[in-house]
């Protein structure tokens, strides 16, 4: 038997691993009972006096199996006081609920449809200790009719639940998809938010600006203190921060619940 006849087969089989592509998932699908814990906002900010924040999510909804409003995120202190939180309404698909210093505000949002998992929205929450809270869904400002400021004192950022660090409060688990989370140590402008909502894969129309001598000019892009893209190839509990600050998060799940990897995402 002439062995040379089988050489092409051996070569072909040895290349299978080289042409096999791994699936890159775009988002996490929350089905209740799961949440992400990130560091206290005070520890992530760029300076002790840098108290202006913009928190952003690329997110969509889906089926809800609960009678409690699912929380997209929360900042809760050790006494179970909710400093800031945003929740979706389980009965009305075009409504969001905001909690600001324990005050509950319900808002109608034109064009919002939580029941459609294919529609991803850019939700931006702007807050500070010297200016009132503002919320945008895509580029549209949401009327919250409340004038209140946010003072932080070491509370952690929780995504996907209403909870504090000690978990003496742990409820209102999220149902839906989260594609990306961004945290800025500044108040983004209306024009920036509009650009980002139109171009989901871009943080700004230019990555860096330079002057006439070619020197870099500081912009709001330098204030990005956390970006969690949630693009996985396999299930992990660590949520890596792709900014230069390494503010990684951790996924927690109660018994009987799970977070799924999904190919859905903002387009």
C-alpha cells in the first residue's frame, strides 16, 4: 500500500483547529436571580473632587417572570437606602421608574418597548453632587420632574438588581439583555449622547484631538473610567473593564438561576 495517498488527508485533518471559529457573544441575558457587583464609585473616580458621572447602558428587554419591577442598576447604602436606581415597568412597556434618594418617579418614554428583545436602547443617567439627575433614552431626555442631587459615600455600583454591598437588600432582579456598560467621570453633553446613540460601536466622533503642533488635547474621552463590553467567548464570572483603570466586576447568581451568553446586541 502506498502511504503517499493518505498524506493530503492527514494535512487536512491537522488544519481543522486552524479554521474553526469561536463564537463571540455580544451581550448577557439576565433571567432574574443574577447581578453584577462593581467597585464603589468613590474609588473609581479620577480625583476626590470629581463628582460628576454619566452611567450608560446598551440594553433591551424581554419576557419577565416576576411581579417586582426589574432593576437595571442601583446604588444603595448600608442602611438599605436607595441613592439612585433605574427600573423597568413590568406592566407598561414604555415606562421606566427612577429612584432618587428614595423618591420614586415613573416616566413615560416615547418609542420604548421593553417587550421586544431585538430593540436595544442607549440609556444614559447623568448625576452629580452639584446638579440634578438627568436621564436619556437614546438621544431623548426623559422627564423625571425631580430636582435632586446625588451624594456618594462609598456605595458600590450594582448592575441587574437593587442591592447593597452587604446584601441586606437584594431584590428586583433584571430581566433582559445588557450589551455594554460605560461609566464616565463627567457629565456628557447632549450632542455626545446623540452621536453615541446613532453609532453604538463608537464613543466619540474622534478618538483623540490634536492641536496645530500635533499635541493631544484633553477631551471627555479621557474621563472614561469604566467600560464593560460583555463580549465573551465562554462563560466567565469576571467582567473585565476595558478602560485603563481596571475596574473589573463580578457576576453573582442565586441557586436555580443563570445568566446566558447571547449574540444579540446593539446594531
